[in-house]
C-alpha cells in the first residue's frame, strides 16, 4: 500500500514540478521586462503596467486561476485553452506566469533602484553605453541583492502550485486527496507534505550556495 501511494504521489509531484519549472522559465524574464515598463518615463507605458501589477498583487491567485480558465469561454464564447488536462494545465500556467512575473518585477525594480546613481555616472565617464552599464555594472549587483527576496517567492511558488487543483489540474495534493475517496485513508494527504518539505529544503540549500557565490559583491 505504501509503495502504491508513493508511486501515485510521485506522478502527482511531476505535475507540480512541471508547473513550477515552466512558471519560472517564463516569469523570470517576463518580470524583468515588466520592471522596465513600470520604470518607464512615458506615462502611457508606465501607468497601465503599474495598474496591472496593482491588480495582480492585490487579488488572490486562486481568483486569478478561476478567471483565467473560465473567463475567455464566458466572454468570447470560445474554448481558447483546449480540452482535457492539457487545456487546464495551460490555463493554470498562464495564470501563474502572469502572477509571478508581476511579483518578480517589483523585486527587480527594487534591486535596480537600490544601485547608487554614482555607478551609472561612473560608467558614463568611462565611455560605456547604457546597455553596457546595465549588463556589466548594474545587473550583477542587482542579482546579488534580489537573491534573498527572489528565493522566498520561488519557495512560495512551490506551495502555490497546489492551488491549480481549483481548476482540476492534477498535482500532488489532488492525488493525495483522491485516496480519501477511493480507500478511505487520510495519511497520503499528510504524506504529500514530505515532498514539499524535501523540495523546499533543496531549494533553500541551492539559494544559500548562490548567495555565497555572490558574496564578493559587498
């Protein structure tokens, strides 16, 4: 019985891991782009982006998942996500990417703004272009400063993937809960916690090593 439960939960954890990895793959670069837009001098660009960030950060992720999955079908009378498990997964992924890219953008923005203006001016004196100043002088320092808050958000993402079950995306908690109905046992649901703890622990160790690698920026 224990082996059967473990194999089932591993299958559910694959869904969790896939949603986690793809969210990071798209949200990390998109968050950087959004941070540039939120700092733009042109109000037509800056204000709408800041408004969207405000909405995303001010509403629950579960609500965003429901709106993302059901909204297009109700508004446009068309199934834009496709049918079956794949369609639900794509809808969940889009909702997660939008949500986390907005949170990441604020972390990026704070990191960029924390760099002293004098470093930009020093780069100009040395004859560097704006892009060279950003990538060769600013970006590495920004990465050092945003690793702690970014690691917190990424570890939170591990746990937030469980919310995808609200639109019937099969992840580890969904599989753990299924044993309550099928076998009348609840311990597999608690067993799912071990998967989250181990994965979060590995991420914590990884980010600890990254911080040490970047410790030469003081």
